[in-house]
C-alpha cells in the first residue's frame, strides 16, 4: 500500500485582525501572517522538521517543494530544503509551482514515484506567503502557512485509494513575472466559471470513477477562495457540515499551494482508522485524491499539527508593522541593501550555515560549533564526527537587546545559546523581550537573516520552546 506515512504543519505565530486592514480596532476574525524573517521556504522547512520527527532522515529518497511565492525564479527550493534538513546528497529534488494546486500535484507525483518504485520515501512540502494589494478585498482572504507529508509504502497511516484530475485554461487568479501582488478577475466569474466548475467536475468525476457517494467520506479537505464560496460548493456536492474540514477562514486564511495540504494535515489529526479522506486542490483545473486511514495513524497523534499551531498565537502590533514586514512601507533601513553574500563563502560554509552541522570530538565527546580542526578541550586534531544541531533544543546563556540594528521589529534580540555543549551566536525570533531570560529553553528555526543584494540569505535562529 502506498500513502502518507507521516505529516507536519506550520502556521506562523503572528495573527493580524482583519479589522485593522480597514483601520478598525483589533479583535474578531484574523489571518496568519509570516514574520519578517519567514517566507514560503522557511515555513516549509519548519513543517518538514515536524513531519520527520522520530524518523531516520537517511531513509528519505526525494523532496518535492510546492509554492507559488518562492523567492528565487532560477534556483531550486527543494535543494535548499534538503540541505536545511541534512538529507542525503543523492536525494531527488524538484520544485512544483506556478499553480495554486501545486501542493496536491506534488503530493500526487510523490505517490506515483513510490508506486512506480523509483523511490521508497518522498518528502512533500508546500508553503506560500502570497500577497494581495494592501487594503484590497483579496487581502483579507489570504494567509500564510505550510504542510509536509512523507510518502512511502511501509507504516502507511493513510493509503491512497484513487485520484482524479481535470485541467482548465482560465484567467481567474494570476501573478506575472515581477508582480508583487496576486491579481484576480471579477469575483462571480472566478467562482462560477473557475472554482465552482472545476471542483464540481473533479469531485463528480472521482465519485463516478470509484463508484462512491458523498456520504462515503469521513472528512473532506476542500480548497476554497473564500468562506462563502467554499461552503456553497461543499453543499452543492452533497457534503454535510460535519464532513467538511474547517477551512480556517477567519483564523488562518487561504494559504495558496499549501491550503488543501494544510487542511488534509488537520483532518489527519483527528482521523479514525477506516475513515476515508478526500482532498481537493484547485488552480487551472483541479485535483482530487482519496485516502483510507489505517490504524498506523495512532502513532502520529503527538505531531505538532494544525491544532498546536492555532493555539500558539500573538497579534501583529498594527497594520503599519505588517506593511513594514512585507517591505511595502518606506523605512530608514532596507534589508535588501548591500552587495550580497559571497557565493564562495556560502559554498564553503553551507554545512554549518544551512544544515547547522557541528563537530563532535571522537576522543572526549565535546560538541563544537563552528567547525574546528583542534578540539578546544582535549586538543585532539582532525578527529571529529559531524552532528546535526537543528532538531535539538538549547538553553539561553546570554542575551542583549539591540534597538539600533535596523530590524523591522525592534529590538533585535542577540543571544549566546548552548546546544549540546556548543555555544552558538543566534538571533531570537517570535519572542517578546518580556519572556527572555537566562536558561530559557529554546528550539531552533530556519529563517531569513537578510536580503543583501536582493536575494534571501538563510540561517538558523532560536525561539522560545513552547
């Protein structure tokens, strides 16, 4: 049986009340927004770390990364994800983009790869941070998030039963080269001729192919451009409100290529053995996949899923701060300034900077970061093993608040953090100065450090363990 063996999810901690977009007071419905140092790729890495918890990473044969908002146009994101996760050098990597259903397309491609025997385990990650024009009607519906699935043929928690797809050529939602914002045509046209038509066709085609009815599914993870259209299509297809997975409008928002995958991850959190799950993605057509839940789903209950991330929240302090995070408001400091990082230095230090590997002395066991030739404790020379620090917790040993560092969200919190005995100089993120104290337990998170030269530079930061 081929299917999903593990899953992970990531929703940014920050929430923006929808009322503040129009100048109102905080409170009421909200959307999840990425912090200034987060993007589609960093969120995908975070979801993948949760997905791979307790799993030998050397068994992963491939990484498929789905996004419509990845920063580079000619540089593979899946390769960065694989490096950040410290996966094998010979993994197959591929990016899937340019469509809102890239997430479900990548998932189907991974299922096909495992079924064909070209890979035993494939990691699928989807993340998006799409932007609409400030204060436009579309802005309230878009949110940020990511999801990850490990696909294999052993210890399957949700086995693939069937799939169906339709393709369509329609100009409904689009973004051209260089456009910062998503564009959309008239709402009724988009819903009636794009979303409603394609989702209805793919679901009805799947039901006919499998001889199933709408009542045969325990949960339906259904893509939707907005809450009203989502509910209307669900009713039209014959799904009851109990069957439809909460689309998270008013709490997270539409997370683009990660939207249907994120809802599928949420459905898996409470899925029972024997249930059938239907996931439907939309974008220039539609995808539909059916999974049957197995007893193996019980071992995934402790995953950091959607529920855990929904409970972990903090409000953005005003709409202007959100605009600064997105570089849509003029500021004194430009994170894009400068000549950029040296490609040679990046290549030389990528094991330490991207994979966060340290040296552990074979003689005395001392962990040291960055790489050393001589152990500072026992003075052994060139006698080390590489160890990964990114999935371990640390302790805060020193910190300072820098109000003049040019951070979009001052003060910048600089720390010395102990991880397995190694001392790392790290910035802290997703933290209030009020909660920072010595010996604070922290975990590590992959983030953007700066965008000098106009390209993102990624490294690790620490964040309070929650």
